[in-house]
């Protein structure tokens, strides 16, 4: 019998840990590009958004990222005539990243990650106790 079968729900918790880790990476990428006014495609950086979905697997349900897509809302136009990306009127198209909202997303994802990590540790401890009793 594998350890995965001894710890119920560990596959679900593992999938949640992976999904929230990816969300934290996307949030960090958004924050890092909050002032990027030019990307390889030519325009300002577009905030990346994550969509989650639940799915069924052999031992229950899990969570995963169903889509990572750009937020297509435009960022603000800011008057900065000396900026290298300013148009003829001196306006610069800024990114649509709101650092305050990204920080809220980061705190939420971090807490969800920590909660799932706690579930995994508790499940492991319970499985170890069960093995000790069975000896």
C-alpha cells in the first residue's frame, strides 16, 4: 500500500498547493511589471489573471488553474512628455496593474497555500500515528 493511500485527501491538497504556488508566481510577475510601458509586443504590460477549476481524480476532487489570461482593460494614460514611450501629445499608456490589488491577491493566495500546507502536515502526522498504533 502506498503512502498516498494512507493519507486521504493528500492528492487534493497537493493540487491546491500547486495551484496557489502558481498564483503567487503570477502575482509576483504582475507586481514586477507594474511600471513596464513596453513589452515585446509593443504595448504596456497587461496584468495576468488566473481562473481556477475543480476536477475529479481517483481519490476525490482537486483544484487546478484552468486559464492564465491577460486582463485586457487598458491602463491609465499619464502625461509624461519626457518618457521615451510618450506619444505626440506627451501621454504614456501605463500598465493596468494595480499594486494594491495584487498585494491583496498575494495575501489571499499565501494564506490559502499555508492552510493547505497545514492540512498536508496534519494528514501526514495522523498517518504516522496510525502506523505507530498498527505496529
